[in-house]
C-alpha cells in the first residue's frame, strides 16, 4: 500500500514524502535506521500498560523522519498538498500543519503501537484532510463493525462503545506526550501543531462518547430509526 504526499510551497519548492505500508501487517515500512535517543519510551512517558514494545517508542521512531523532514517550516505557511493513493488523487490548498496532520496520523497508526493498532482499518481506507465530523463518523463505524466481527468470532462485543472511549483517552495521552517531547526538542511548530490537531479529533470523539451526544447523526439515520 503506497501513499505519497507532495507539498508545493508558494515559492515553488516541492517536498515529497512517500509512505509504504505492508499489506499484511499494516505497518509503515521505514528505512533501516538506528532509533534516535529521544524516542526512548521512558523519555516519552508512554501511558500504555504492559506494552510489548522495545525500549523505544515506535510512534516517536516513525515520526522522527517527518519531524526532520519539516524542520524549519512554520505551521501557518500555505501550501498546495497532493496526496496520491493507488485509487485516487487528492489535492488541497491549506496550511502546512493540516497536511502534516494527515501524514502524521498515518505514521502514528502504522507504527506498531499496540494502542493505535486498533485504528489501522482507518488507514486502509484513509481519507486525507478529513473534517472533525468525517473522522468521528469513520471512527464510530469502524468500531461498531469491529464489534460485529468480534461477535462472529465468539468474543464479547461492546455495542455501548465504552472501550472506544477508553481507547481515545489513551490516544489523547499519547498525543500530548509526543507533542510535549517535540516541543522540548525546540523544533518549529509545524509538527507540534499537527499533533495538536490530531488531539482535537480524539477529544471530540471522547467528548461525544462521554455526553452521548449523537443527535446530529440521528438526523442522518432517520430512515433507520422508524
């Protein structure tokens, strides 16, 4: 699975970031590099309990290349972003942080972190530049289909989406820790703000699950609720 991000800056400079994901494991195929010192788990303050990861945080390790790739670029800079997948081509004129957020979301989810592993189906059907509402709908749909598959396998399903709330609580902790660590490295704000944007998505999902606020979706499903 290949996804290519091309950033075209207003001065004509182009930066291309290709992503290759293994079809079987759904993990990002990163260059064989030694893990940077800052990616050690104890420095990231990983919130995951009983993690099977090595001494290095796989999320931070994946993100290191992107952070270096965009170092020196401010988040507010306007760019034209092209996202090429095997099925279609997306294009959007937006801020740099918007495009980096989409890219970082893929790298984090395909890193091998056992917390974010559960979001891998959303990478398989990735939607670049998704709005808050689109991301929330995709997260709910993915989770409920996962419960249907669990039931078919004889496992206990969670139709109330309680474990989804717990998952996004852990994701928000990870996002905050990663953003803080990037900030501590004194990098410019493009990568930091991209992680903050991702945390806004997670926060909205958690908020609506907490308050059971689904009224805007109920209107869409009127034909199913009669």
